C-alpha cells in the first residue's frame, strides 16, 4: 500500500519515470543529472532548481533505503539464515 501524498503526485510520477533512466550495473545507481534535465526540458517545467532538488532528495532516500535492505540481506546471508540449500546434494 502506498502512502497518501496529496499534492506530491507529480514528483512521484516524475521519480518513477526517471528511475527507468538509472545506469545498469551490479548495484543500484543514482538517476543521472542528464535524465533529470531532459525530463525538465521535455515537460517544460518552470523551476529547474526546485525540481532537481526534490528528485535528488527522493533519489538519495531511495538509494539509502536500498542500501539498508542490501546490508540487512547480506547480514542474513553471512549468518547462514537465507541460504538453507543443502550443498551436499548434487
């Protein structure tokens, strides 16, 4: 269930769309500045500094949450709890 964010839907929609522009690789990376600038240009928005600032704050929070989840999963694997497959059976 998504939180109620009355009046913030525009930024959520923009963030979701911009998230598709992330570089692919082994780990989650930040939304490129060029993608934010291009989105701003295409949709003819009015205040680039505000738009970029809000998207960057959202992206930073998203990346921090992802990193926390990844570390928690890594701790789980280090303790042997997540990988319960019997490696002796082949």
